[in-house]
């Protein structure tokens, strides 16, 4: 993810984002939804509803307006995972929690199902005590549970093997050796958070309706999704959804991998139709042929 390196100078100096900055207010928004809407595929919890960028940005803008009623001289900029900020480091320095072995921020007594946002302001606010303790102990459940062995070790993730990176960030072919590990994950992965004892014990459902699952997640079958046209994808799936990030090609690619891993013989007609439709796209054709081969092997054909 080259943009991380390009943003390094900005991350190092917040004054490049807001010259008058004196304080950073860090916020967390709970997005946890306990139910998996579809029995056929999995979508990361944060992506089942509206795009969190817009949802949280609107909440932070409301906070700015509320602060201006008390501090007319306020200057502020809101960021939600879209600006060059080290959100997790700032969250630790703000005392919200610690970074766990799975590289997620863990909030004591609440877990890690939080999206982070930051408000840069010219207000001279009291400084919070940083969170200095690490409460993972000897637990390695997150490291052991990763389907693609993406963790090099505690606190170190190889993004190139992470299901979230493979299904969201990469635009081209998913390495063959990693496809089976993706399993039924259509978009993103929550495994390392699902097994975390802090989440198992303390996770609470979100009250933000914007994160509630969209209807298509429980209504659409894998084969229906595979045969969506680009126009249908833009109308039915993409609007205000994080799932638009890998675009239509990435969506179809991911579906091919999930269907291949399902081994379901009844998906072969849809795979053949999709292959005929996308045969001029080498990347999609490769994944669709792979899926057909996997299903045929599983079915003993």
C-alpha cells in the first residue's frame, strides 16, 4: 500500500494538516453486529451497512458545530481513516486502549470492534494519559486462528497475506496458494477479532443503525451475485457501501474464490456463464477457471 509511504511526511507533522493544531481528539465508534447475514459468504462486520467514512465524518462534523457554540474561535479538521494520520498510535496516546497482538486497538472492557476518527483542533485541551499497559498476556488466539498465516509474529502483520488486504486492497490476481485460506470471506475478515477474549467477553451490539446489515446480504445467493452486471452492481451493492472499494472486478474475483472454495456442484452453470461473460478479462477468467476446477474436483467430476 504505497500511499502509506507517500503520506509519511504528513503523518510526522500534524501542522501540515492544520497549521494551528494544538490538540487531537480521538474517537471510537462501535460497529459490532453479532449476526452473519448469509450462510453462503462472509462480509466483515464494518462493511455490512453504510460506508463508515461518511457516517463517522458526519458525526465529527456535528461535534465541530457543537464545540463552536462554546468556542467561537475554534479551528478544526475531522479525519476518518481518509487522511494521513496514525490513528491507532494517537488512540493509544489519548488513553483509549492498547494495540493488541493482532494489530487492532483494544479498548479495556469493550474490545476492538471500533473504527477510529480524529479531530484536529486549535483548542488547548487537557492532555490524556497515554495507555501504556499491554493486556494480551500470553494469549495467541488471534495469531493461531488466521486462515492465511498472515501474522509474522505478535504485533506484526504481513498485509500481503491478510484476507482483508487480498479481498479489498489488491486490484489484480489473488495468489493461488492463498485462495483456499480465504474460505467464504467475500469482503474482509474478522477472524482475529472474533477469537479475541476481550471481544468474546465484552463486545456489545452497535446502536448506530448505519452499520446494520443491508438486505442483499441475506437475500442474495452467491450465484446471483456472480451474474450481476456492472450496472446492477453499481445500483444494488455499491451505493454508500465500503464494498465498492475493490470495484466490480474485485467483487467478481472475490466471488469466484468463495464459490471455488464452496465446492458446490450447483454453481457450475453460473461459473460457466460468468466465464463466457468475462473471458476477455484475463484476471477474472483465471479466477473463474480456477473456481470451476475446484468445484469439479470436489464433486468428483
